[in-house]
């Protein structure tokens, strides 16, 4: 039996990233011998003749990074989130040529734009991999929408830079007659947004709170494939997001433009006063998307196809200065993770590298 060394979080949490490793591992184990590894485990794995290395590289001198350079693997498949909206994926540059394929967990928006990014030389090795959700853990809690003019918008998530949360405040100021809420970790107050703090969505109290909202609003500027969108769909809320949140070309997942609050306000007003029957149809369409595509069976089939494939294309040629630029940025990510640098020093160094290699 083929042995798959899976390097990915795989705990009991129902949210990503643990849900990815656990659900994938359970399904792969039906046809392979799966050996689980912690994502930040040190050392390296010595491959056997038919062994497969599958998982997350993690931006340190991690188990995957050390192991993928060893001779003897049947397949080496990188599996992790991807987004070129910022530099956080630069650390892959140092190992991408050791991998047969890169299964990029990302939205269609980002995958279509790879050819226009600084990572375009990776494209031959990349395969688009949509995320998934188990609807059993996110049961339907929204069967009716609030009356027109009384509908509510909620953002669920952190205040990390790529989440672009200040934009929420700009939108709320363009729509003073509407209510906007924030569930999650926060460090500063946003005018016009009511902060509710963290919630355990496994509790009935949290589910009752979620049922009061109609739309889940996500405004990321470099957010590859947020699972909160799929979770909101499963609950019955209508997700609304920027294209830079990954999900595009779904009529039941409306897109608002990035950092254009007045234009965004036009769409949100339409949703606020839309006939409930149209919202219910969007809700049903989203549940159909979850049942037919955004599920773990399809996700696992995509991974199995990569494992069983013989594809191992080369990266495209890249200018030496562009390659070196990514390696330098990769170094700063490694250092930032291993010996934390002040963020201001990291950003200043990264911007300096950009100027050097763009001149």
C-alpha cells in the first residue's frame, strides 16, 4: 500500500486549518497508509520507494522543507493556501522546484491572476484547489430573512492586515441607516461597526446570535479562500465579499469592489431591499454549491488525482533578479517566524528589497 506522509494540522477543531488535515487524512486513509505529522515538526522524513510527501511547507525550516529535498520520494505535493496579494507566499520560491505539483488552496480570482503576478513562473506546477466545509457542523440556522430595511450585516474574522477591516468602517459610514457587526478578535474600535468579540460557534448562544443576521460581509484585500464564506453559506446567510476574497462569478455570492465604499453601498442597498424570495433562491443556490462542489469528497478527489498523476512540469524561466528578490523576501519570512522581528522593521526591509529589484 502506498504511504502518504501528511504534514498538515489535523486536530479536532471544526474550522480550518485543522478541518483540512483531519478530513483529508480520514478519506485518504481508505486507500493509502496515512502517516500524520505536525506542521511545525522539526527534522526530516527519510522516504521509502513508494512514499508520497504531501502537505504544508510552513515558513520556517520545517519538516516539509527539509524532507522535500531528500531523494527517493514517489511524489512530492505541496498543499497549502495561496494568495499573491501580498508577499507571504514568497517562502515557496526556495522549494517549489523540488515539488511535483503545488495544490493551491485559493479562490478562482487569485488563480486566474497568477499569470499577472510575480509568481507566474510557478504556474505550470500549480493546480487550483477550492476549499470545503462539512455542513453537519454548520447546520441551517437561517430560514427567514429580516424585513426590508431591517436586515443586518456581520463580519466574522480577525483584524489581520489582509482582512482589510478598516474598509468595514468606511462602508458603514456610507450607509449610516444600516447596522454592521463584527464577530472575532479585534484590537481597535471601528466607527460604525458594533464589535461582539469572539464566539464559539458550537454553542447554541452563538448560533442564535448568528441567526439574527442576514448577510456575512468580507472585505479582504489579499484573502485567498476564507472558510467563513462557506460556513456562512451553510448556516443560510448570504455571503457578500470583495473579489480579493477569492470567490467570484457566483450569482449567489455578490461581489463588492475593493476600497470603494460608495460603489459598495449601492449593492448593499439593493440587498437590503431585495425581495425575500430572491434571497431565498440565493440561499438555495449556495446550499447546492456546498453539496456539489465545496465538500470534502470533491476536495479529496482532487488531491488523489495529484497523487496518482505523473505530472511534474518544470517552472517557467524567471529573471535572476526576480528569483533573488523572492528568496530574500522568503528569508525575512523565515526570520520573522523563527526569531520574531518587529513588524515595522520587517515591512521596511521588504519595501527596500522591492525598490532594489524593481529598479
